[in-house]
C-alpha cells in the first residue's frame, strides 16, 4: 500500500464515524456516572443529616435528584435508540440497499440519539449546578 492509499484509508469516512461513535459513548457514560454519583452522594448526605436539614433544603435536594434522574432517563433512551439504530443499519447493510437509502431509513433514529445525548448533557449540567448551589449554601 503506497502513502496516498494509506492517507485515504486513514481519512476514511467509516474510520472517523467509528471514532465519533466511540467518543459519543464514552462522553455519555461519563455524564451518566457523574449523575449517578451525585444522586448517591446527595441521598447519602440526606440520610446522614436528616434531622439537621430544614425542609426547604430537603425539597431542593429532591428537585436536584429528580433533575439528575431525568438525565439518566435520557441516557437510557439514548442507548436504546442507538442500539436499535445499529441493529437496523446492520440489517439494511445485509440487503442490496444503497447507502443513501440506509441513511434515509435510519435518519430519525440518528436524530433521536443525538437529541437524547444533548438533553442528557444539558439536564445533567443543571442538576449538577443545582446540587452545587445547594451544597454551597449549606457550607457557607
């Protein structure tokens, strides 16, 4: 294989799509881990400090937990839609369908996957921010 063919292979579309898919999965898993960890930390804190926390602060913590649980829900939807998309794409690839037809048939699942990913990030950010504000108000 000459240098030009090696460069073409390196910049192959499938190669970069695979990297994008891996980074998307890794990012989503990291966000899920942060959300679940914050929920666990908050619940642990509430269980240990139950009597010394006022009711309004408990309510704010519960809102924070709910926000983070919604982020986890979008994580689950993201993963399910991604798996359905991969399954359908693999099924279509086994047929004589053109790449353009496959792209059109899987477009909606791809959009759902990306929207769920962005919603997961955005909602987790607000849940984290909300938790940080509550813990900061308790500490200070």
